[in-house]
């Protein structure tokens, strides 16, 4: 993340150079304008990816806290009553929604990067969608094992409530708690995969940002050299217009 922030700062510095009065008349030319636009766009994507990466860490910590609650109930089975199980099921649905939101947001960043930078090092948008589908299949599989069908319920929360209620009726409170624990463990593994995928996407974005910065600087240097070559050299004045 620190490396990303440094690259973003570099992109902003390039923007400042491009907007100085000395080079303002050259900014309108296509090579510099395009290069500057690419550098700014890459910097914006890098900032967005950095924000999502922080959210992914919070998401993983949320699962760990949830697992701590499950462990506490397992060690104190008198608390494993249906109202608590219902609340845990609701929290599980929120965790699922948070993971899907992160994957969808990162997939959007990836797709936009692909269009802007001609497929920068991998089909990450597709990989995030695959992750999201796998996450959904985990719930569908758990429900099939209990003799339920996910599509019969309006949302994940309703599906989980039905799953817990059925397990509680057939296996008791601890049986329902065990089901939640197994599902939570699977979610934790998926959260690790998601963070790894986000890190890989960040690396690709950083590479695109460095390339955009380099192209922008090269375009600016070429424009400055062109400017110096064709500025009339009036006696008593420098090429920059300053008096000797």
C-alpha cells in the first residue's frame, strides 16, 4: 500500500509539472494530453484499489471476530439458543454481502483498467467474478446438504435462517452452531483468497501506473526539447523569454 501511495504521489507531481506556465502551451498537444490523462487515470485506479484492499482487511477481521463469537458459544453451550443462532445467521449474511461487494467493486476497477490500458497483466475482472460465484456456491452446497434449495429464498439472510432453523430442529442448538462454524471457516479461507487476488490486482495497477508515469514524463521531455529547438533566439533574451 505504501508503494501505491508513492506512485500516486508521483502521478500527481507529474500533473503539477504539466500545468506550470512554462509548459502550459504544450499541454494541449495530443501526446502530452493523452499521457497525462493516462497517468491521472492510473493514479485514480491505484487509490481505489488501495481503499478496497483496506476494506478487504476489515472484512477478514470481521470474520475472525465472528469466529470468536462462535467459539465462545461452543464453550458456553447454554448461550447457543435459537435467538443467538438467528443473530449469528444474520451476521453471516452480512459477511457474505460484504465479500460480494468487495469482489464486485474490484471487478469493476479491473474491467475499467482493461479498457483504459489494454488488458493490464491479467483478466482480474473475470477472476473476481469467479471468486464471487464460488462464495455463493458454498452457501448453496451447505443448503443442499440440509435438503434445502437456495433459490427458494429471497436472499442469503432468509436462506441462512432456514438452514439454521432446520439444523437446530434436527441436530439441536450445538448442531446448528457447528454448521455456522463450518461455514465461517470456509468464508475465512475465501477471504484470504480474495485478499491475495486484490494484492495481485494492485501490483498490475501499479505497473500500469509506472508505465503511464514514464510515458507522461517522456512526452513532456520531448515537448520541452521541441519547444527549445524552435523558440526564436532574439538577441538579449534567453530561449525561455528571460532578459540577459
